[in-house]
């Protein structure tokens, strides 16, 4: 990942932390993996307007479910997978990792945990959306 992407990710995470500290509003971070390359325009059709996303590479997107608690972000993630499955006529090429919101985590730590959750999800989950709970199994 190049430094521009890392810097942008840091700004987005810190922005959500600021919003939480200032207004006591939570957001949830997620990492989407899609086997087939997925354009920003294609993904924008399936993500809520209030959410933000950023491509990390041709197969991974960092998603911020703004103003959304983890349970609701989990449901939104399931909806994204359903819509992408329908769009690509596939039912196994998309996974989403969802992590709890913690202002004590550095932006790099947020990304690393999401990657760990995603790895475990792709290895051993029956579900294609998982939270950090999968790391404790």
C-alpha cells in the first residue's frame, strides 16, 4: 500500500475519532474483500450514501459506516454482500471484516485488526461477514 493511501486512511480514522469525542457519535470500520476487481463506481451503488469507502487495492476497500453502531454496520455489510452477489452472479467471492470502534486504536492498528479478521473469515467462517469475535475462537 502506498503512503498516500495510508495517509488518507489515517485522516479518515482520526476524523471519526474526532466526531466521536466531540459529539459522542459512534462509527464502525470495515474491510471489504472482493475477488473480482470492483470499481469505485460499482461499489458506490451498493453502499449507503452516509458511508464512506476508500480503495486500498483492486480487491480491498476500507469502509466507514458513519454514525453507525457495530450491530447496524454488520447488517449493512450483509446487505452489501447480498447486492454484490446479485450484481456479479456469485455467492462466494466477497467477504467483510467489521471491527469494534475504539478511539485508543491507532489507524494502523485498525487496519491490521481488520486484515486479521478478514484472513480468519476467509479461512474458517461459514458467514462472509465477521466481527473481531472470530479472533477469539
